[in-house]
C-alpha cells in the first residue's frame, strides 16, 4: 500500500488538504480500505472519500461497500450514544457524580461524531461515588459488574452496549506522580459535551488531552495502539485549541516526565494527520520526528490496539512469551522517551501480567 495516499485521504477527512496527489489504482484503493479497517477508521475516512473530485473516487463497488460499512458505524454510534445518555440520567437521578471520558465524549468534538467508530462507554467515579454507582446499576439495570483485568475498572453490558466504570483512570507507576494526577482530577473544573441532544459531563479540554495521551502512550508500550486514538488526540487539539491551557499542559507533562513522549506523538499528528505545530503546542525537532516515525511503524504493523500480526491461536505459555517479546521491543524502542515512566511500567505492569 502507498502509505502517502492513505494519509492524504485521512488528511482530506480532517479538512487538511483538498485532493490526493494522484489517482490511486484499484489495487491501491482496496489496500487503503483494508488499512482503514485495521485501524478502525472506516467511518472517519468516508468524509475524505466524499470530498474527492469524481475522477479520484474509488471503484464503485468498493465505494458502495465502504458507504454501507460507514452506515453500520453510524448505527452503532447511535446505540452507544443512547447508552451514554442512559447511564448519565441514571447517575444524575441518584445524585452520583461521574464523568464520561474518551469514546463518545471525544467523538462529540468530531465534525461528524457518528462516524467515529465507537467502543465501550467509559466513565469515572471517585471513591465516594463508585460503590454507590455499582449498587445503582445492580438495582436498576439488573446487571452484575465484573472486575476488569487491569484492576482499574468494572465492566458490564446493557442493551448491546458495553460499559466500563473506572475508579482509577490511569496510573503513572509512581506514588508521587499518581497523587499528582489524583489532585488534578479533584481540582479539574470539568466540561460539558452534547451527546444525543443531552448534556454530559466530561474532563476539561486540557486534562482530557493529557488523559488521551497517557492512555495512548500506555497502550503503545503494551501491545500497540491504532490510528483511531491518534485521531482522537488530533481532533481534541484542533477543536479545543482555544480552550486548552498549553502552559499548564506542559507543566503536567514535565511533572510526569512525559514531554518527549508527547512531542513524539505530536510528530505523528503533524506530519501524518495534518495538525499544525501551533495546535500541538510545540515546535518539533528532528528527534521528535525520529521517534514519531518509530511510533508510526508500530501503529501500521499492529493495527488497532495491537490486534494484528500476532500469533493467533496460541495460548498459555506461547501467548505470554509473545506478549513479553512485544513489550520488551516497545520498551527498547521508546524507553528513552520517558525513562522513569517506562522503567516503572516494566517493573509494575510487566511482571504482574506475565
């Protein structure tokens, strides 16, 4: 696949260019479609397809198939939005404090929210509200939340929508830094977004961008992360640029020892998605681009959340050995971006999971 054409179409989808540099061949179009599917951005790419001049559009059968899948993404998005509104109304009726994060909250910042491929409904409640939230869900919805594998959340399903209730949004693998993050959550003024014509609480733009980056970088070190997460970060930085306090954001990144990692992620956003350095909040260097290109290699090789190019079918010891190998390779590639964070992650997370 010509990756330049793939990213040109993605830039078109975000309004960062007007046409492709050349007309893709039929074979190239099918490769672009397959990569869009691997990265879970089928719906996002549709906007770029629609804006193409007629002589640059893909073969008709592929275009119709793509549009059909896009409609399925939109229908699923509507279902998940209904789930967000349902949990929001349930909690507010019972006076439970919550925020919805990632997913549909970020989708609300897209020009066409329903075209972002949805996942779970992620919400957070502090310690004082979390136990109450579990009881309310059990009593009113008749579901039994189960502990997540990361010991940071519970999960359950209702009406075809999966919910993840978090009592710990993230960890920095360091008590002092975790306390710093907890203080940020307590002091955050929050924000409100509109989902399915209803107002839903979420993080402030500054803290939400920081959280999306932390989540992205964690999964990059683990088994891999897809372009959808980078798209989320780019959309928030673009849409909420005037609301983000970049001086504060840089202060938090420095406190966590993650500024270099953020800059590397930003390099991918600037050089591949079309974000500007001004929107990113940093002037990039050659070293930022070097690490950004390394990130892109992982993203394109392993696909959404690292699901591809693995030993499918293996379990037990072989599966664990593969996971160990992937994590060690990622640590070797990106450890110098955030030495303290990466070493603590390797110690705390790696040994627990194997």
